[in-house]
């Protein structure tokens, strides 16, 4: 009992008492699973419009034998300069913007694809938004 928190009975570490594996921690909203390697990410269209706007359309296909479930977060890592993800759901603790996607029926089955759009606003109207796309699965705020 000494390791338990005084008020709520949770361990002081914040870990679930019975399950501390990554999937259990993800389901509890304590961490996110990187599912980038589990998916094929294809840029199918990139439209740079006037006024510093850019829209990138991705087809994300689950190429593994396991489902991708919970929320899918598209993280734009390393977004340079004064470019911002205009349709961002939030910003990670590391400062990268992300778009949270609620998957159809809550899962992306093996072989299933979704089309997703990232909208950028660029201060430099001529430059292309440069970033690396990372996919995370989980709840809460990364």
C-alpha cells in the first residue's frame, strides 16, 4: 500500500496496477503507440494555392495483420519556420502539430484505407510545407 497514491489508490508511478504494457497504457490515455510502420502512407495530392495555403491529401492503408484502433493522430514532425497546420487538433508535448482522426467504426482493418487532408498555412507563400508524417494511435493529449 505504500506505493499507492494517498487519494485515489493508483500507484504513484501513474501506471495501471494490473497492466503496464504499451497497449494498456495507450487505452488508458497514458501514452501513444507509433503505428507508422504498420501503415502505408501515400501522398496522393498536394495543392499549393495562393495566399500561402497548401493541402496535402494522404491515403493511409493498414498494411499489417492487426487493426489500427482508437484515435489516429497524424503528426507533422519538423514543420519548419512559420508554417502551421491549419486544421490541427492540437500540439504534442514536443511542439509538433497533429490532426486527430476518428476512424470509421473506430478501427482501420488490415488492408483498409482512409483518405485524410492536412491543410497548411505558410508565411512564405512560395515554399512548400516540409515535414515528416508520423502516425500515432491513442487517446488523450500526446
